[in-house]
């Protein structure tokens, strides 16, 4: 990856690679966050409640986010802080906001990108109009599922727009 980033012209191929990278990151982060519904469920066991800090730490480690979280949040590991960081942080490359915003940044210079950018903007507004960390656990699970479906739609739209324009996507 370092060779590509340091030696590749910033042309359409580079923009497609960056778009794919951020689509994949957003998808993987959403899949890991989907599991947070188990950590936040009201009916979770007392042993799960007792180990919450450790579980949030391991969730951050799974996303290589523990050090950056600790640098920006000197507080203890808790659901609200971790979710806010992993969903809305504007500087952390694996947060949903960062990855989704980057998709738009790399799609924008591509030819005939208007429809894809409109789809991207709708995805952004749907995702970030409410505070996900204030939703009940079962709603976080549902919202992450919805995001994964919208990311798949966006990926299909990109594929149809630029890679298979003669083929209808079902």
C-alpha cells in the first residue's frame, strides 16, 4: 500500500482504489459496531456488565483504535465515548464518519459522478442526522445493518457506473 500511495499518480485509478478502501473500512467498522448491541443490551448479564471496560477496550483493539481513543478521551472506556469515537470522529481513519466522508472526496473527481455523489450524500445525511450513541442497543444493530445495505448499494452503483455500464445491477 505504501508503494501505491507514494508512487501512484492521483488519477482515476487512484481515486477508485481509495474509494474501495474506504467502502471496505466503513463496512468492516459497521460490522464490528453491530456487535456492540450485545454489550449495550439492557438484559445483558451481570458478568458482562462487570467486564464492560475490558470489552470496550477489546472492541477498540479490533479496529486498531485503542491508542487514538486513549489520546483523545482521557476518560474510562464506556459505551458513549467509544461509540461516539468510532462513529463520529472526524480525524480517525477507521471511524464511520471519516471513511464515509472520504468516499465522497474520492468519487467527486471521477467523470459523471453526480448520481453516485447524490447517493453518497443521502447516505451521509441518513447516517449522521441523529446521535447513534443515544439509540437503544437493538436500534444500533438495525442501523448498522441498514448502513451495510446502503454501502452495498453504493458499491453496486459504482460498479455499474464505471466498471459495467452495459449491465443492469439487480
